[in-house]
C-alpha cells in the first residue's frame, strides 16, 4: 500500500474481508482508513470488515442474509447517489472544413512519401 500511495498520492483504498482474530486497528490507523461495518456479521461478532478512506462516497453498509452455506451475513455497501460536481459548459470554436478541402487533404496524406517520419530512429533526438 505504501508503494502504491507513493506512486499515486491521490489513490484511495478499500480493504475488506473476513477477519478472524486479527487486530485491524494498527493498519487502519497507519493507512488512515475507517472501519464502516457496525453490525454483527457472524452471531454477535463483526468478523467481516470494510476499511476505507472513501466512506463519504458510500451509504452506510447494510446486513444481508448469508449466501449459500456460509455462516456469515453478507454486506451490501452501496455508492452514494452522486458525489460528482456539476459539469460546466465549455464553448468551443471550430472552423468548418469544406468537402473540397477534405478531399485535397486526403489526396495529400495518401500520396505523401513520409520518409522524413519513417527514417527517424528516435523521435526524442530528432533534429531538423
């Protein structure tokens, strides 16, 4: 996780799973994660956890019945309705291209030899 966050500082994390006799407090504190499951998932214990730093983008988790032969309840963690900002309209100006200009360009691009491009070994060291 440290390597990912050093390469991608704005990366977010969700760590979840069935935790048996494992103290997650230290990991949560080091990674600045919050435990969001606040109900029992197995009998009276909370064994299934969701640790995350994006809790503001999700609704509180809901308990669901176990799946198949599992003894643990399932967890439904749904995204919030909308966390995005409204987009702003951007005006763009463009010059329409006539059919004749498009045909002229098409002829040029297909008939050009392109040797000055194809003969370059390294585009980073190319000089005219």
